[in-house]
C-alpha cells in the first residue's frame, strides 16, 4: 500500500511516498514504520485514512488512502 508522508516525516524518511506491505491496522503500520525508520519514534504524528484522522488500532483496508501527518498547531 502507498503511504504519503508530510513535513518532518518526509525529511526523516527522505521520501514523500513509500510502499508498505502486509499491514492490517494503524498499529501495524506505525510499528513497521518505527522498525524501518527508528527516528520516527521521537516524532508525534497522526495517521490519516481516506483523509480522516484514524483511531488507535483502526483497521486498514485494501485501497484505503494512507497519510502520515506531523503534529501541528493552529491558531
């Protein structure tokens, strides 16, 4: 599945888009990302599924659009 990365997350991974296989939940995805990119463990970020913020351990279905977004503040 294609995962889009933004901000500091794309700087750490040196990519704006990566392919990750065999993830079924948000937690699976995060764990896989931490294994491949240990520096992400020091970052707060959100996982969006189909343009909406995901919840802990939400299921990821084939065809879902996934993005990792750094924590941000508005004002």
